[in-house]
C-alpha cells in the first residue's frame, strides 16, 4: 500500500484502475479506526484522567471558519495526501458536538447505538436510493415491513388499519407533518391535486399553541397560510384545551371557512405534554375532521407496556408522525408518517414518471413504491432501525424506554430536593423536566419586582459557560409568559444516576455567582 500512501493521482494513471481494496483499503481502515476510537469510544466517555472527551470544543464561528479554511480542497487543484485527509477527519471529529456523549441533553435526540451505527454504515456503503424495487429490492421490502410493524404498534396488531394502512419514511418530523397536512387536505378535497386551491373555500386546520412550529411552515408552504392554522389554547400542563378546540372550529365555520384537520401532539417539544387524544377524536368525528397525531417525540413509548397508556387514543388517528430517531435513539434520521388509510399516499403524491415507474416491467410493479413519496431520490432510513430492533429485540427497546422513564423520575426527584432549582411543571408527564436555576443571590427574593427578569438572564449565561467549558449541553427557552428555563430531556438509556447528578451539580457550580 506504499503507493497509495500520499499518492498524488493523475486522471487515468495506474492508480485509478486499481480495485478499491488495493487503492483505498488502507485509507478506509484508518478512517474506521479513527472513528471508532475518537468519535465512538472516547467521544462517548466523560472526560477523566483515563481519557474521554468533552461534549464539545467550543469555537466562535469566525475562529471555526479559519480553522475549516485550513482544510479546504487545495486551491491549486492538487489532490490531498492520505495524511492530510486523516488530519481533516480528526479536525471534524474534534470540533463536532458529541451527541452520543452522556452529558449531551440538548435536543430530542442523543446517544450512539452500536447497532444503529452499523446499520447506518451498511446503508452508506451500499448507497441505495429507494424508489423502485429494481434498484433497491432489499430496502423496498424492509421499509414496508418496518412501517407495517410500526402501524401494528399504533393501530393494534391484527387491526385492519395496520395491515390495510400505509406509511412513508420522511426526511424529518416537519416533513412528516407536512405530508400529513397534504394527504388530509387531499382526502377533504381531491381536486386540490390538479387545480390547487382555486375555487375552494378557505381550508383551515387546528393545532395547540404548543404544537410543533412545522405545522405553520407546512401550512404556509402548501398555500394555506400560517393564518390557516387556528391556534388552540393549552391547559396549565400544556395539553390541548378541547373546549377551546370546539369553539375555534365553530368560529372558523361561522366565517365560512372549511376546517379539514386537527393536529394533536403526543409529547410536545418543550413540556412533553400529551393532548387528550380520545376527546380530540370525538371532536374530529363530530365535525368530520382528519385527526393527525404528531407523536414524533412520544411515539417510542408504544414499546413500553408500562408507559404506552400516555398515547391512549392514538389508535383512532387518521395519521401519526413518529420519529424513531428521538426516544428510541435510532441514528439521525429516522422519521415516519403512518396512515390508517391505504392507497391515499399514492393517490395524493404519485405522478407516474414514465422513465422510472414503467408499468410493463418484468416484475410486479406494485413493489415500485417510490411514487407515493414526495421525493424522488431518497436515502434509506430503515436499515439502522431494523438492525437495532433485531439486535435488541422488542424487549430491549421496551427496556430502553423504561430505563429512560426511570432515570427521569430520579432526575425529577433530585430537582425537587435541591433548593436552588424550581420546576416549571410539578408533575411532568414524560421525559422533559423543565426547571429554573435560582442562583444564591436571588433565593428568597421571589416577591421582588426584578426577580423574574433576573431569572430570565440566568439560563442563557449558564448555557454559555457550560458550552465554553465543554462539560454539558442542556437547552433553554422561554415559553408563553414564563422566563427562560432549562429543558432537560433524555433518550440515552446508557446514562445513569451519576450523569443525572452531574447535570445538577454542574449547573449549581456554573451558576453559583450569577
Ligand atoms: N423537532 C425537533 C426538536 C428539536 C428539539 O427541541 O430538540
């Protein structure tokens, strides 16, 4: 392999014609070693005397730009050496956030699952695009089987809505919600596919004030407008107020608008609240509206016998968005939209491009499922989930979810026990614990006029400190009239009580003199 080392390739020379193993085997093995040690093993170990890694190495954007510039493709057009490429890979690993680290709690995804990673690597090595059976035979069937298994969990094993329903993988939960809006609208007014919104009454949908912001984006994208989303109030726990939903529907009807859909949420992004699905279903049934459940975050609970009750009523939904890359910790990204109705996705999305979906192929073309998707070229997100499900079993995925919920209970107890923390919701339903940190100087002064404006500044300052130190990542936000508070979320079942204690100790330490 001495020739490959640092080889400066010229187009068409002997090197180009070597088989991949001879040409690049050494390079790929070195990359794999580096990834396994630096990104996987060390990158998911807290920093201590034996090694490990910070969660991140903070760098201001300008500084990062100049560091990245050192690794640009050469300005003189010459290829890089293998050593230069390895140095570049090291740079990428060093300065990327270690989302698999046990002190990364910043988003609704985290963790690094070895089986999921293996599935991801295998997918990338085969580089498929799933539109037709001919180009992706294994993956086409795998996707459909995973979607069916997920529908069984949502609608009930053996229920006609599982076998007779349908589903798609989506590039993220926002797109899953967007496709749900598109399909619901098509069901309400099929002419919209050919004629657009011309001649239709104003179509409107309903979502709670804590529903994901993608609902507005997708309504805007689809010509319904952000104002086409009627906002429904939540109760103090962040759940949709069903009485207000009914009055919002009545008020839309009184204006001559055409309501077609309600978006309920099972696990809101910030508070982790579950809308009352059975009651919402009754309203949808009475008014003839499509019921979509955004369970992008909460859907994984369906694996847990102990906790799936939180999703009671989901089996009545017309559509469900569920992201296994969130609670189940499947590698980014793995998002699905599941429907109780068969054939609707195809009717709504298909265009029958004659260069791809020829009907006179030599095999059963009903396996060319790509036309029910909005995308044409599409990466495979099923294999990593299949791999994890197979490796851990349904029992393993259930244990994963139950451990997260147990750890959350422990974390909640610790927050309650410490005088310097104040909960936003006393009894959070799910894996989101929202709290304020009250620095010593503000403790006992909650009646002073500047108390809440001072509290508002605390979380952003602590966040800056934790990121610059590289010790921890926990997100914060304001919500309604609540000032900035931390949102602790958990999906990494590899974390333990020690990690939970670390979070609170570290915040206390960083915020001591604020
Ligand atoms: N829907 C993406 C959620 C991002 C986050 O808050 O972690």
